[in-house]
């Protein structure tokens, strides 16, 4: 900026302008009083000129975040739905059910993070919400299935064994 001002006054610049040939130059000032603070996901006090530089970098290098639609997000979550449902329904012990739930939730979140690193944004909220609903449904189904089995065994043995033994 000082070199530009010197040229405008007819003086020699402080920095040789050949250094800026074929370059993009952003000039920005930053101080709290200048009100050029911009909130970004990474910084609550970011500089506006940094945002402009990042936009130019994305345009020049064709690096954009691509958003997967809801259908692709649900298809990405499908294997984790299967792990969750089968893990909860076919395991009789609570620790195994918890492990199946943790594996499915962590696996889907990890997949979302890995895809974000290559520039693909996967919507996590609704698939995770559906995973939670699937977990509740699978646990309710398994609970009622166990209740049905228990009632069947009670009815089958109530004529042959005392109630204390059945309990």
C-alpha cells in the first residue's frame, strides 16, 4: 500500500512491483475497531480479507465442498442401520446391544468425517436421528419378542411346574 502511494506521488516504490507480477493481492486491515471481524466455523474473530482469499483459492484450484443429498446420506447410513438392527435384535445381552449401537453411530460419524476430508459433506443430523429411532424400535421389538417368549414358556409350564419354579 505504501509502494502504491509512493507511485501515486511520483516517487520510487518501497517494494519492486515486479514481485507482484501474475499474483493476486488482497489488501485488508484488521483491528477490532474497524469492524472487519467475521465469524467462521473455525474462528469467532476471523478477518474478512481471509475469507476473500479463501474464496479465490477455492475458485482457482476448483476445490469446493460438494453436498450429498438426503438420499445419498441415507444410503451411506444404510450399512450402519443393518448393524444396529441386527446387533440389537439378535443379541440377548445388553452390553452387546450397546456395542452394536456404538459401532453403528461411531461408524456413520467416522464415515462422515472421512468424506468431509475429501470435500464431500454428508448430512449427519437426520440419519443419526433415524439411527436413534431404529435403535429404539429394535430395542422395543426385542423387548416385546422376549416378553412373548416368556409368556409362552409360562403358559406351557404352568400346568406342570409350581409358580415359584417358573418365576
